[in-house]
C-alpha cells in the first residue's frame, strides 16, 4: 500500500514538473530565458554562466565521489591519512576563486544595468507606485497621464522607472525585459526598461506582500514611437463628459454611489485618490491587476462584489440597482480611445 502511494506521488510530481518545464519553454511563459530587451539579456547571460560552471563542478564532484568509493572498496582500508593539500585546494581555494569571479561578474552586470549607455538625456521617466495590490503608473508632469497595472513604453528606447511603495515591500519584475527591483518604504529606487520589439510583456510583483500578492500583475506594452505618442496624448487628456444617454446617466451613478470618493476620472470632478485612476479604464487589459479580463461581465461582477473575485482588496461591495449598473458599465466601458474619450 505504502509503495503504491509513494509511486502515485512520484508520478504526480513528475507530471507536474514536466508541465512546469514545458510551460517555461512555451511562447506564453514570461521567462528570463526568452529575453525581449537588453536588461533581461544580461540576466540571461549571467544565468547561463552560472549554469555551465555549476554543471562542470557537479560532474567533477560526482566523478571524485565515485572514484573514492571504488578505490576504498578495492583497498579494503579506511584508515589512511587524508591528503591535506587536496582538501585545501579543492575545498577552499577553488570554491573561493569560483565564487569571487561570479561576485565580480554580478557587480559588473549590476553597474551596467544601473545606467544604459544609450539612454537619452533626459530620458523618459515613469513613476511606478506599488499598492496592496495594484500598480499606479504616473507619466511625467505635463502629460497628465495616470494609469494602473499597465505601462506603455516606446519600443527601442531606454525608459527610466522610478519605483516607490505606498505601503509594504513590493518588487517590480518583468522577466523578459529586466531584473527585479524592490520597492522599499521611504525610498525611491531607479531602474530601466527597454524592449527590442513591440509586444506585451507580463510583469509580476516578486516580493510577498500579503494575501493577494499573486494577483499583483501588470503588463508592459511596447509600442512603435508614433503609436506610443498617440496613446500618451489620449491617456493624458481629461475624459469627455457625456451629455445624454446611458453614458451620461452612468457618470451620475458613478458620482452618486460613492465610486468617486475613492476613484478619479479626470475632467468629471471625481477626484478620489484611494483606488486606481479610472480615466482610461475602458482601455485596460484587466480588472484587479490581472485578476480577471476587462469586459462588461467581469466589470459588473467586480463592482457588485470585488471581494468575490479578489478577497481582501480595499474595495467594498457596491449595492447598485440593475438599471443603474447597466448605465455605469456603459459609461466606464466608453473610457477608451475609440469611445467617448477618443482624441
Ligand atoms: Cu506586491 Cu507582492
């Protein structure tokens, strides 16, 4: 019985490991080993150096252990003296050298990551603020754009990110573009991001920050320069204020049910600063920092009871009458480039 159980467990573990292995190789996996920019490429290079040196050391150690076992068996003698010189060289000097070299290489890479050679002066600087459990993304003063859980950048450009936290420790990580950088209370950390090709790159909080740490995701959307400029222009504008129809009624619902106490929509008088700015909500990739897709059904569920979808988050359930909810959804969904807020 025990053997059968052990066998089942071993089989389940093998299948799970194989699944993770396959996932890491798949196109969807946001893996550092499939870099999309110079930051991640540097990390990938260091990873392979560590991997190959570790592999060589492992093979040498295994051969040494086998040789010792075979020789002692043959000799039948376990009482001879240890070769002191061999222990000092193989056990102290060589490991010290290997670790010192890797320490030096990691310092070199850290310094190079701290300031890209090709960065424009002054660079485009975006401020990212970690909250439990979402990301506030602020574009430079003057652009007016404030979004959440997604960072649009121009492709092929070094973009400076200034990272802060509003509460606990978070860590900002886009595996395909850049290494992790912690967000530490009371200080601003600077890092850089650059994407070689247009695309959407998944990011994730990489430091345990409470119950919904796993639902603290974001995306970096790298766009050709003209597309990025058009997006930034749109995202920085005030939302158009609808004057009739369901969208106008929806805006009233937004203001009257208390949404506006926590959220802002620029240009409407809603200036709450607790939750994400919703000026561009119709255009976002997800609701709840990657918790559910951003569509009408999920938005409706989220507003009715956010605690069902993401327990522990700061937003309380909103008792909105069904007819009002339809108008509210129509209004919020219109806040995108092709909707009411179109430039
Ligand atoms: Cu934020 Cu984990």
